C-alpha cells in the first residue's frame, strides 16, 4: 500500500556555507526519503534557506550587502553543494517568500483567534554600543541554573536549561563584549502553556526517540513558558500585521517555511497542500539536530495544532558531528565546508560513512579520518565496488559480455539475498542505517564466498558454461545489493542498472532476474581513498580560515 509522506530537514541559515557537520542531517533525511521512494511510496523532501533574523542582518552589514542579496547568493551556493552530495530535495526554497509571509500571518491570525497570543511589556536586552535590541543568541553569560560560563542568552548547552536574557548572570553582547542593559518594550507572546496537556500526550515513543522523550520531560517538569514571538526593529523578517517596527521572531516563521516550500511546490505541480499538511492520511516527518529540539518538539507542534495543521508523525533527532573525537575545529582544519570536501573527495564516501554511523538516537557522530579511509577502502571499494568490477570485467573479456541462466543452487542463493530485504527495509524505516549497512555487507560477503567457491576466472578456461552461470548469479546478487544500497549510494545503483540494462534497482523490483542477455560497458563505481587527499582537504580548510580571518 502506497504511503503519502512529507519529509523536512531543518532550514540552514542563509549567512554562511554548508559544512560537513550540516550534512549529517541532510544526508540522514535524504537516505530516508530515497528509501521511501525506492519502495514506491509518494514521498516529498522539502527544505528552504532561513533568510530572516538578526544573524542574517549582521552578516549582511559586515559584507556590505542588502540582506536579500546576500541570502540569494548563499541560496545558490547551498543548492550547488546539496546537489554535489546528491541531496535530492523535491523543493529547496526560501523563507523570504510571499507564500511564507501569507502562511505566517495565517498562523498568527488563527492562533490569536483562539486567544493564545497576547501582548505584554517586557524588559529586553539592549546594546548601548550598537544602538539595538539584541536577540537571545547575541547575548552571552553564565547559566542561571548550573553556573556554566559563556552560554547563550536563551539556553545552556551544558545543562539544557531554557531561560530569558533577563535571567542570565552577567550578560554581555556577543558581538563586541560590551555590557548589556535592559529596556522596556511591548511584545507578542504565544501562550505555549495552553497546549501543555496536548503536548504531554504527543511527546511519546510513538513520535520521538526515548532519550528525547526523557529530555522533554525536564521541560514539562519545570513548566512550559509562554514564548516571545516578536522582535523590535532593526530586524530582517516579516512585519507583524498592524505594527510598523515589530517583526515576527525568526523561530515563528522559519518552521512555517516547511509549509511554504510545500505550497510553492504544490502551486507548480498542480497539487493540494492539504494532502500533505492537513489530511489524516498524510505522514509528516522532521529531521533535525538536538540543539533545536525545544523549538521543533514543543513550540512547533503547538503552533501546528493551534493553526489547524497536522502534527508530525515522527521527529528524528541526531547529535552533533565530531572529527577524531573532538568538536569540529577551524584551527585544526576539520571545520570542512561541503564545497571544499567536493574538491578532494567523492561524495559517496561521506554518504556511506555517515550511514555506517547513524542510528535514530541523539548520540554525536564521530568522523574518524583514519577509520573513514579504512572503511571506505575496505567496504565501499574493496567489497561493493570490487564485486561488479571483477564479474563484469571477466564477462567482457572472456564471455562475449553476455549473461546465461542461473542454475538451481545459484537461484536459491539469490533468493536468500532477496529475503534479506525485510530486515534491511525495517532498519531503514527505523533510521537504523548502521544496522542496514551491516546487513548489506553480510549479503556482499555471501556473494564473495560464492565467487571464491566457483572461481569463474579459473573455470572459464575449461568450462565456459559454468563460469557464465556463476557470473550470472553474482551479477543478479549485485543487482540486489545495488537496490539495498541505493538510498545511501544512488550513483552505485544507477551504474549497476546501466551495466545490466535494466531500471535502476530499488525495493519495488527486487524480484527481477537478469538472464540470457548482453550487459553494457562497466563504469567504475568508486576509487580508493588516497590519504593525501584528506591531507590536502585539511590544508585547504586551514588556508580558507586564515584568509577569512585576514579579511575580518
């Protein structure tokens, strides 16, 4: 039965390049989307650039550009880098769009009509030196709960506490380290507390990983606090209706950007937005990092419920990327931009390595550079790429490039490989990519053992029929491996399909067998990783950072 699925990944800020830390999320979501499409489901993967907020405004000022000009430049760069890594968005849009403005105002009007938005006077952080109110993320100080120093003005990265800038101890401006003062200002608040009971019911293992459920329970225990959804000028964003110098906070309109991206795609493709965001049969899934958990698992579901949209069926939350066990570092050259990576290494390498590391939990993902080289060379090149290379090469050299018929034992072996689809598919569905890769590798081992047992490179000298049978078995097994690996390695699956002259292998055509036909010319699937390419990538990253610091 075909499912109707919408997937989103968190919106990258349009004020800087995509880096390999970002790619953990976009590749995790892309693999899941590709798996669903591989099963024949109606699945769409939506995203957009987040083009609003103070970070956008300040970066544009630093570059001497209008915010919309800078945002468009980064949008093009982001799209280029995502394409380079085969991230297959169905639509990649922007939050600075007419669709998003209309939907943002619609949410505000509908939730206001329920009595869940109200005005209040607050004391707000202000920089006398800069002459502007400061957003929470541009305030640093000591956490009022655990005492950790140098924390953001709205949350603590050490203990996870959420608070207001007025609560933080010894607040300072993160831009110039000047002291922060506080001024009175009238703001709009979303009454999140009105949704407490609904959210308690929704926050469950049905929708979230158990570790996330446990984390959210801490916020319920502390009591959900109403949420300031407005910001004072100067600000880059949508003006609140009826106001002249107050804007919607970026975290109000940014997640609505998921819907706006879908709306723009629907408008171009003659589809109905309700079938993705309202209808009971639709399935909505979000992928995001643990640093924005609060916004997506409390604020956003409440906003959706208040405005009459469906809530997510599942939110997949991942951890941060570390490199060689440490935080990504600009000084060590491990804060690698996507574009820099692509100049030195095959994107399939990173897609495969991340898949080998990813599960549905919130543990950090470590990119060990030595392990990266060893795993890619042993598994991706030495195993998955070597199998079709050896078998297709022998078929071309000695057997007129033509497959024969499988014998009974060979057909049974291929059937056993096909039977693994259930476990592999279940692992993909659960976001247990590491388990999926282990199971696929085990099937490749079966094929390799069969190859070593049959030794077609020897039997071809005396019994060409037997060699042809063996290679037919192996290449049909490879077709199944390509289907299983397709969500992670789409180029691998496409090349195997072209080699065998059949549609790209996927989970809808596992039962197909390729026999008694010629095969096409073999295309090399992957080259071994040269450790010198890693060194060159790190060196370029350091050089880029040094050049950036000189400009600053």
